[in-house]
């Protein structure tokens, strides 16, 4: 939805590409997005797991008819879009924060420490966008769904199995509230005991620092940072987090940042709108008791 | 099985790089440089595959000025068999790097091509996928595990909300996540020996590929800092601020 929002900057007609097996429902959902002209549906058994080789091949086949190819900056598109760009012999701009007229972009480099403003001279603009930086479009549209002829399977790789994280919580990537724990939580048991009640109350996703993941307190899938997931919720609560560079990179675009840490000199306080110097083992349960959201 | 590993020289991961005062580029004067951390995982994995008897030879390649010799020597000290430096004065963008690597692949004919999943400087994460596209071969990005069974390559890789396992046909391009392994420490005698080994040098102009920049940097700047926050005295005050000032209704 945000990627469609970012595409509107060019004032051209917008089509959406949907690839997979048995994707009628997804196509119908996409057809309701505001400002979209056509939904190009590529539906075939061999597209079931969206292997990079086959999906990039489809983008390559239809890409020459477009001026701009955009996707949100997710693991899915990061895998496929560079391959498609190379097939089209154009460069790609990753994780764009801002789009200006005349194909000028702002993106972050050097672990978020430097913002680069650059202009692309390519005939086709291929980019992934930092979703939280763009407005989502509404769902009052009525785009036409077109069943497209699927190229034959390339059979360069095959899918074996997947392991999805089972959770009742909202996905980290688009949760409105994220609670992250650092190594100060002390153990996997305490990580869960301290964070879960507050996360339940706030309907929040739980994240972790790389230090907490390395210490075995939390699975890597919930790591927030340059080497994990980048989040930008309305409220980010950093609990027992010191504030390493690479973690800051993963949360600095959050609207409101709260830090709770017993070390008044922790770096995280420099990035927090509200800092509470306190023992997290007392403050977090108290907060869980006092918040009224249910 | 032969392995090619691509290695980039970047700033040390602990260093906060800043723009030059005129905003024309980043200031790397005096900044500690080394092997891109994700590339170090790629090198380590190649060496393990050789130690386990799956690989016969590991070739390392880097693209850059003569300064990039140091990262190639580091890879030799870790256990790479021989190295190639593609000399280029300009910093190449991912598509150009992929085109150069394609030439090296055509010459060396490796079965596995290993790269880091992204470079700490440009933060693009594109080169491996682009190379696989140009080679029309299989790819597996963000790998946290690589195994070889019956001539096939089994990879566990990061996807949105979990991991998946795929199997690729060789030749295949794999990009390494930090979780893939723990790179070994280099022993000083190995580093001394690596200094004596030759580095094959190729001039980028001799490869006959278009390495021109398609993306032109207009300026670089420091991101706006977050506004200075405040300290609250207790949980009650915190919740009062979040509700009354931020309107979060919690």
C-alpha cells in the first residue's frame, strides 16, 4: 500500500504485479487499492514459492514497458528486484527514503550515518522503498485484473520447506507498537516474563537487540537493527537496551521512542523522546499494570 | 568443486562515518578499513567447505585500488588459495561490480560463487542477485546455512517472518548472512605468509565491460538527529506524557 503511495509521485498509470499460485484473493484485494490501473496476475504451480529466478524473469519480460518498478524494501523484494534490474541492464536504488522529481532520491548509507542524494540516469527506475516513509493509499479502487501468460519454469532451484514464526502478535515489520529487549533482561525466561505482559496489554510486537539474540534470549527473527529488521512504529519501547549503532539504525524512524534502562549514561537515551532511568524488572511490570489499553 | 569468493574493502563496523564538510562525499580519511563483515562469513564458509572435502580450490576476488590488496591478503591468511585484484580507480556501483565478476566467473568457472549479503558502506545488497541474473544461474540470498549433498546445494535463507530451505543447481550464487558462521581469527604467521603470496592483477579496462556509473551522487549529509528527549521520573509520569502529549491512548 505504501509502495503504491510512493509510485504516485510520478503521476503515471500504476499497475501491480502479483505472482504465485492460487492468488485470486490477493489479486482482488490488490484491485481495491486506490489509483491502480491494472493487476497483472501471474498464477502457476511453479510460482508457488516465488523463487527469485522465475519471478525476476517475469519482471524482466514485462519490465521494458514501464518507466518505474517499485517494491517495498522487504526480504522478498531484496531477493528478486536486483536480479530483475540486472536482466534489464539498469541499476537499482535500495531502501529509498525520499523521492523527488526528475528521478532524484535520498537513501541511507553507512549504517544510517549518512544520507545520500542521488540522481538516476537509467531508462527504467528500479527501486525498493522504506515503507514507513511513504503514505499508504486507501482501498476504494477498482482495478482490472488481467490473467497473464506465465513463462515456463526455469528449474534452476527448488523449494524444500519453510519455518514461519508462530505468533499471535502483530508482525514486527508493521506493528504500531514495538517493545524491544536488550541483554540486561539477563535470560530467555526473564526476557519473556518481563516483556510479554506489557506486549499483551499494548498489542505490541516484541523485538530484541543483536546482543540479546547472541546471548540466546530471543530468536534471530525478531532482531531489530541493521543486521535484522528495520521498524518504524508509532511507539518504540527499548527495555534494557544500550543503544549500539546498528540497533539505532533499525528503530530511529519510530515516531515516539521510550527507553527504560538503569544506566543513566546509556546511549539509547540520546535517541529517546522519553527516558526513564529505572530498574527494568520493577518499571516494566508496573507499566504493564498501569496501561489501560486492552 | 571450485569456489569463488568476492571480497570488498569497507570501513570497520565500529566506525561512524561522516560526510565531508562540503557534502561532496563521505570522509574516509584515516578511517580503519577491512574486509566487509558479511564477506568474511562468505570466506569462512568457503574454507569450511574445503576443509570438509567438498571444495578443491578457493579463489578470492576484490575490485578496487591497490589498497584492496590488504583484504585479499587477509583472505589468503584465512585460507583462500589464490586471489585476484581487479584494479579500478573509481568506486564501482553494484551493476558494474556484477558485470566485472561475471567476467571473472567466465574465466575461473567456479561451481559456487559466495558473496556477503550486503556491504557496510553502500548498504545496497544487490551485487549477488545481479551477478546471478547476468549469469542466468541459480541464487540463494541471505544464507544462514549451506550444505552440499549429492552435488546439490542446500541453503537455509531469511524470508519475511521466518526462514525457508531451498536447493540450487550449480553454478550458483550464494550471499552470506552474519549467522552463517563465526569467522576464524587470523594467526600472525599466516598473515606473514600471506604477504609473500602473489596477487594476480587485472585492469578493469582490459575486461571490456561497461562500468560507468548510472547513479550520480549529488550530495551526502548527516541525517537530522532526533530532537533531544526528556527524562521522566517514574512510570506514571511516562504514561501521562505518552497519553497527554503524544496522544497514544495507552
